[in-house]
């Protein structure tokens, strides 16, 4: 049986995100501690990949418009295939920082370029197909921590929170095997020339394309909504465990809250994407953003396992409502020759929101308490939804 290009791309996406995620969850903070680093070092190392995404997602999208999607995917595949093996020779924190920066290039390039390829493949049903691709990557994100935790747990020493060097070596070999699978699978992807279109004349200078993209109010305000959603998600995943512990939940219950949200997003994205294809995207984006803000506000007040689990699932559903429509909406608004650039700027702005969320939430939690961090996410979502609603009516 011959797989369609889209199914092949989904398979590569699953392997790529699995490889990326298993390198950091739950391995990264444990590896930093193994190297002698403290909490500050953990925070610094964890932020490096996000910074890589902020810096390189947009240029990667632009280059994919100029030289082709497959070439850029092959470049990211080289990083996926080589970076995991560099962890095996890391002995100092600064070495780990360099490896994490290099490894971060893989997803910074892969995600916006792959999303642009999905957009190239489908004019109709774009939201649903982007949802299915996101579901494939979420499956890799869901499986990686379980397998990574099992490997590290098998090699755990008798000392608390300590893993032997052999455990990390085995884990990064597994990560490398997945990266090699990404590398070889990428060769079988079709080589699109900007969605199969032929050159019809000279293309505008890349600077003109960037100016035109940044001047597109519809694209930029939708990117802003995505950043707000990732701001809230960053606060949720960072501070829910501490909030839940104070409410009396045990680690197993906290894990259920976190994993249930990932499952909800994975299951709901294709359905919500299809809904946006049929009923329009702007209204769905607005309603989902408002609902997400309400969920986050109630999270700050929830004090039982049932309430936190229900709100985690509802927040996952609202995230699906927004993100299944927003990426497709940006693709709809951008030119066929600028799909990669549009997905690239989306990726960069999303990473900004994801990075700022824990930073702002941490400052507020330290000064005003944990509920303040959740309420800040609610405020950001409320502001983003109102701005999106106002600007949508002006276009």
C-alpha cells in the first residue's frame, strides 16, 4: 500500500516531535542536575530551545518559499539525526547549552515548513488537515515522556532524583534512532515547488515579502491570538503542578490532569479544524479565546482533583478550538508563494508567547501568589480576544 504524501508527512512529524520531546521531557532537568547544575541552570537550559524557535522559525519559513520545502525539511532532518548523539559527549553545562541550541534548530525549521507543506497540499479542508498533522505531532509529544521516564527510571540509582550516566546514554541513543528515522523518511517526501506551482515570473525581493506580510493586519492579529494562547499554556504547564500540590493532589493526579489535556487537544483538533472549514474561522478563534480565558480564571480558584481535571480538559478543548482555526486562517490570508513565511512568523510569535508565559507568571507568583499567574493569563487572553474582535470587524 502506497502512503499519500500527507500521511507520510504526518508520520515524519510524529517521529520528529517524539525525538525532540524525549530529549527534554523528563530528561533535561535530570541531566542538568546530573551535570551539577541547580534550578537556575535548569531554567536557562530549558529556555534555549524556545529562543532558537523565536530566532529561526521565520527565516526558515522564508527560505522554504525561496528554495523549496523539501530542502529545508532535509536540513532539519540532518539536525534531528545528529544532535542526539552530541549529548553523549556532554560533560559541562555550557556544552549542554550549545547542544540544546543546535537541537532547537530542528523543530524551529521543521514545524513551520511542514505546516506550509500541508497548506500547499490542501486548499479545501485545510483546517482539518492541519488538525490531523498537529494530532500526529501531539501523539509523538505524548509518547515521548512515558518512554523517556521508563528508560531513566530503569537506570535510576538508589539516591533520590539520581540517574546513572548509562541511563542518559540509552535515552539519547533512543532519541538518535528516532532522529535517524526522520532523516531517512524525509527523502521519501515529495519535492514540492511551492505547492506544485511553476514559476510564472520574477519573484519579489524577500524584504518586500516580509514587509507585505508584517503589514497584513489579519495575519498579525491572528498570530497575536496564538501567542496569547501559548502564553496561557506556558503558565498552565509550568504552575499547575505547584497549584495542584497546594490543593492536596498527588503526583499521579497531577499527571492525569496534564496528560488528559494533551489527549483532548489531539482528539479535538481535526474535528475543530473541519468545523472551521465549514463555518468560518474568525468567529471560532474569538469564541475559543474567550472560553480559554474563562477556563484559566476558574483554574486559579479550583481546589479539588475533579475540578482541576475537568478544567484541564476544557482548557485543552478551547486550545483546540483556537489553534485548529488560527493556523489555517493565516494560510488562507497569505499568498501561495508566502505560505512558509507566514507559518514561520507564526512559529516565532508563538514561541515568544510560550517563553513569556512562565517568565511573567513566575514573577507574579513570587510577588502575589500562584493564582495571580493564572489570572494574568486570563487578562492576556481577554485582551487578545477583544483586539481580535475589534480588528476583525474593521477588515
